[in-house]
C-alpha cells in the first residue's frame, strides 16, 4: 500500500467494482475521449494499481484522477453500488499531497480561498469588471466563462445576517460562497418561500463555504475545517438548508469530513418547498401553459437522488416542465473544472446548451450556481436561466418578510 493519508480509497470501495463496464456509456469524459483511462472503471483500476504498489502517485495518475468531473453519473449506473465519489475524493487527497508547488498553489486558490469572504468579494469585483470590459482584457481560453459572467445577476445586497421576524421551526440557510453575491435572487426567493411555508429563517454570518470545492481539490484539512465552522454556525437551528445542489450534497456527507453533528439536520431547500406544496402550505398556481426546460444538476440526480423536485416546483409556479436530457450528462461546470479544463468543460457546456435550445423553451430552470453559470456561458442569450425557486417566488409575488 503506497497511500499516505487516512482519506485514501479503501479496499472495500475499490474491490466493489466488478469491472462490468456498465458505467462507461454514462461517463462524460469516456464519451468524449473513448479512453479507458478516462472512464470510471479505468480510474478505479488506476487507484487499485496504486494501492497495490504497482503504480506511483505520479503525474500520469494525477491526470487520470483530475480529469474526472466528479459528476457521479457512474454511481447511479453502477449495479455493484461502488462508492465512486468517496473513492475519488480520497484519491484526490492523495494526489494533492504529491503535487509540485505550482499546482498545489492553484488547488489552494480554488479550494481554500473561495471560503474567504474577501476573496469572494475580489472575485465579484473582477466579475463586474469582466461584465463591462471582459471581451478586451480576458484571455481567449476564459472567454466562454466571461460570456456567463456577463449574464450574472450580481448584487450588492447580501442575505447574510438575515433573520425572519416570525415562524415555528427554525431553518438555517447556507448562503454559499458565490451563491450570495452572484445568485442572491435565488437566496431571497428561498427565504421568502420558506417563510410562506411557516419557517423562521436565519442566515448566520459566522458560516463559511460548505467546503465542496476544497474537497474536490483534495484539500481535506480545509474541507474538514469548513465543515467544523458550519457545524458551529448552525448549531442553534432545527434544520439546515442549501439551495445549491452541490452544497446540499456536500452538507449531507459532513460526517465524512469529521463533522457528524450537522448532516442529520440537512435538507435541500427544494425538498422543504415541495413538502409545503404537497400539504397545502404553499399553493399550486393555475397553469399558464408556458414551457420551462428543467436541467438536473448532477448532485441532485446522482448524489441525492432528486429528480422530481425541480419539476414539481416549476409546475406549482404555473409552468409546464420539459425534460432536457434523459441521459443526464454533466454540463461541464463541475466546481472548478470550467477554470482548470476550459476546453472539455466548454464541449460539455455547448452540448447541454444545444439540448436546452432544442426544447425551444424561453426559460431553463437549474438549481445549482455552477450549472447556471455554465448555461449562461453557452446558451442563446434570449433564453432566461433561473433557479426553480426564483421562478416560483416570482410567480407567487413573495419576498422576504423583514426586507
Ligand atoms: S464521476 Fe463522472 S466523469 Fe468521473 S468517472 Fe464518474 S461518470 Fe466519469
Ligand atoms: S464502477 Fe460499477 S458499473 Fe463501473 S465497471 Fe465497476 S462495477 Fe461496473
């Protein structure tokens, strides 16, 4: 065994794979390349080879691991229930410890600094500048991303520190690292709908990024630290909710990161809103007949098993939900993937945008900021990209009560 950390893939995780290959057609990187090393089975084989001491933790292994989108489509397809996500997170921690200094700095920038508010503020300022002058100053390889930035609804107001005046059960909202400044409308809609459903919503200022980006970069200590900060920040609430699919999925696996006190109280915001629609606390509006394309974030589909919730909310808002892609391929956003591998990310983003455009819908609903940015980068600018909770709050005409 050449693994060096406690996070390494376990024998149980690796031996669960029977090499059947049923996951291969569901893997975006295998479909793009046809390369076994870019498939779930190939990546598990590489991890097993390292575990057996046959292969070094070298740059070639790093490439096999880092080219994975961590979309977990392979997990949904796997009949042997291989915990691919956990094995991949463990492998990333291992490769992160062996990387050369330059590459380590990049990982830290992507995974650690995003949890710092000053860094998010600086990135927001850069995004605002890019919205105005991006075409002339931004390198060509990042231009697709800037296309998305140009359509970001960046706001000055923040929901951090928000507290509902009334309500029974207390719900703490994870504001997220970029969700608050870049998609504040979705958070305001979430607060408004939860209040209408009878909850008292708090958005503690002491919270931080959920830690998903740190975990994706293999920065286990940072992911564990962020999990600890959030567990303390949300200690006084009955439930913790997130309205971004990636954050919800990561919060629901906090015990993995040494913070077991929170994950039993975690709910995706869509779950709570759908429950309130089902028991009549929130209304279902008469249908307008307008069609809305629904894009399922990977972490909803494959990590949390949620596919109906976005559609139920879009329907309750009076729209007709339209499926985008029955195969559920990743849009290519995948945390920091669009920054570190812009070409592959753009190929997947364009494919997803084409699928949405083929529905001929004027609106596409997506419940994850990364997917929203990716869609905004690649889709026809006449198509509106919105969070399903935003569409529903807008249709009901509700806003947060203490605003
Ligand atoms: S997580 Fe996604 S990209 Fe990675 S191996 Fe599985 S299906 Fe392929
Ligand atoms: S990960 Fe699952 S589906 Fe893929 S080869 Fe292994 S056992 Fe088969």
